[in-house]
C-alpha cells in the first residue's frame, strides 16, 4: 500500500491543528505529539504530529519478549509507526524484576500502530501522509470544520482526588530510602506517589487541550487506545535517533516559576546553583552515558550540555544533554531497549533502584514513566518521558496521575513531598 504525501499552506490565523485534533476524535486509536513550538535543543523538529486510524498494529499485554516482538513489527512495517512503552517493560529488560502493585488503569504493556493518516503540522503548512483518502480531500474536509469549545470535566474532580500513599507514610518512606543510600544500596532513587479518583466521567480530549494549553510542554502527548487515554504535558525527552546520532536529555532539578521577572531570575539562579540538584543531575547523566555507550561507537558518547536550566510555563527544569554515534549493527529498537527505562525515573544503580521502587511504591507505574513516540519510515525515532500526565480508563471510570522526585541522602522529606505536589499542580488545576 502506497502512502500519498502532499503539503498545503495554512492561512495566517487558521488553527488547523485544533480542527485536526477535533476531527481525530472519531478514531478509537489516535496519537497527537505536540511540541507547542518550543525552540532550541529540547524542542522537537516537528511542531505537531497527529496520527489516526489503524492500517496495522501490535499490542502486547505481557512483558516477556515485548522488545523482540516490537523489533519484528518495526522491520515488517518500514513506515510511520506511533506507540508507547510502559515502564513495566523493565521486566523484559531485567527478568528478575516484577510489577505486582495496584493498577487501576490497565494499559496494555506495549502498543504500536501504523496510522492510516499522519499529519505533520507546522505554523504555516501541513503535510498529510495518507494510506487511503487523498491528502487534498482530507485537507479540505478538516479546514472547513468549525472550531467549538470542549466541555472539560463533567464535574469538579479536585475534591474527589485522593492520595494512594498518606502523607505521613510518604515522609517515612523518604527516610527509609535515605537509609538505603547510607548503607550503599543505591546512590539515588526516584520515588513516586499516585493521586486517583474513582467513578469519574471525563471528556479526555478537552482535558488534554486544557493541560497542553497550561503547560505548553515540548513533549506533550495525547494517546487514545480504545477506552484508555493518556493526557501528557511532558517537558522531557527520553531518547531520539537522528541518522546515526542518539540523543537523551534527562531532567533532574525543578523550581516553580516566580510572579515577577525578578523572582523568575532569582529562582532560575537558585536552581542552577543548587548542589543537591546538581548532584542528582550528574548521577543520572553518568547513568545515561553508560546506557548510550552500550549502543554507540567507543569514545563517541559525550555530554553536550550539563546543568542547562530551561524555562517552562509553570516551572524551571535542569536538563542535561547526552549524545553518541549509534553503531551501524545496533537495531534502533535495541538502542531503546538498552537505555530503557530512562534513568531519570529510576535511580542509580538502575536495577537495585527499580527493585526498591517496586517495594516502596504502592501503584504499578504502567504508562507513567514509560515513553510515547514514533518511528519514521527512515528508521529514526523520538520518544518522550511520560510525566506530568493524567491516565484515564473510561470503561472503569478510573483516573490516575503520579508525581515524585529523586531521593538522595541530602533529601529532606517535607521538601520532597512539596516538590511532588509542585509537579502535580497542573493536573490538579485542569481537573478543577
């Protein structure tokens, strides 16, 4: 089947992206990846990618053999492929690990699909890649759609949201993790808690548009798989392949935005100079360097930027960039497997941290701290880190989002708890 591609100019002020997203609501499988025009090293080369319809797909509910199955699927369909990897694929990477905590969402372990239509949307043009309808017909149909407001939550859900881990237990757990660090079991561990609501009705596309408008993050993602929804406002890239170059951009270090230009400048400088945040960041950078070295030419892995502080709508983030030259014999899926899951969401050493995460957390992470992204027909890829995200199971009417942070020996429990609430504030806001 031949994919037809055609590029069309967009009139100034014509919001094709919103119209296309509304049109995509008729599809039970869809993915929207929005960089929100974020420029610079942490941005995407695409302003927005929208993929809808299923020409083919691979869905896996078990963890064992998932990466091998994905490799076969990618090789069999050298086309645009969109999908996700749940955090629990760690059990395929390291068989001694397991995931037995509570799971109210129930996303399958892995899903990838070959879309019927892919839209590459830029501010002044859209390129439509279609396996069925003519691109010109799709462009005309979507361009003529009216823009109407979505409703958002069916009701104010903020009062219905509960913590899976009571605050006192959270504080005690941080102290327990610090003891593991003191004993030398680990150097750093990412610890997260779940916020959830039961028996809730949600207009998931409307909530995504609110969350995306609030955060304007460079790796935002909307993913629908039948009754399962991901609404993601992530600022973090997990791994990108561009030709022979692999790029990872771990985040460690967060500060709120100020109310004035002067407060912003002070908070930005505070984050940049924080020894605790630098310590967290450099540990994960070292871990990422080791992960990339397993797939890259010897001596090619380098730190392009260390302790970069980037400004987003609600927070400042400390982001470092690590890159390397991919060995020609390493399959793109194997490069992902060797770096998965991302070190910023595990800790160091990686495997022991993941064992302790399973022990101390009370919720199965599932798609949270996994990755969403795409493969191009040329074999390149780009995947985010699923954070700052709402997960929703429409069939069970269960809503969930998680937040946390890196625990090091210098961590102060109350401050860690407050940081997790800071990271969750966007989700709370759009659900109110």
